[in-house]
């Protein structure tokens, strides 16, 4: 599985002192677990892209914001986000297999 496909759905919590902390909603817990299996590949790819040593931490979402309020984010994606999704190898395979197009992509991080 491509590194971008594993880290793409995550939310960035922080980047400090070479440690990138990502958070996965419950919907992507399986993807987070797969990412843990290839964490060395993820770290190498991020280091190569940034030119600096990066260590990635993959965290499950706790489901609440800093004030204890449950998080749930809905909304359409920007054209840049939609373009990024359409370039994902797994998405390309599905679109080609079903002769489909990506339309009405929405965010639901709840």
C-alpha cells in the first residue's frame, strides 16, 4: 500500500522537533493499524520529502476536542483535496475498474 494512501486520511495534530503526530478517526482505524505495520516506510518517505529526519506517530482519535465536546466535521472538499484523492493509486484503480468519476466528495471525520 502506498504511504500517501495510509497517511492521507489522517488529521495533523502537530509537527514539532521532527515528530509528526497524525490522528485517525474511528472510520480509519483499520488504516491506522496498517500504517503501524509500515511505519518505517512512512518515516523514510516523509524524511525524503522534507529533507529532514521525520518520525511519524499514528494516533487513534479520542473523539473529543480540547474542551471535551465530541468532534464531528462535515463539509465538501476543496478542489485541491479532491484532486489529491483522485491521484491516489487505490482510487485510480477503482475509478478505472468501474469507469467512474470522483464526484461529490465530502468530509465526515466523526
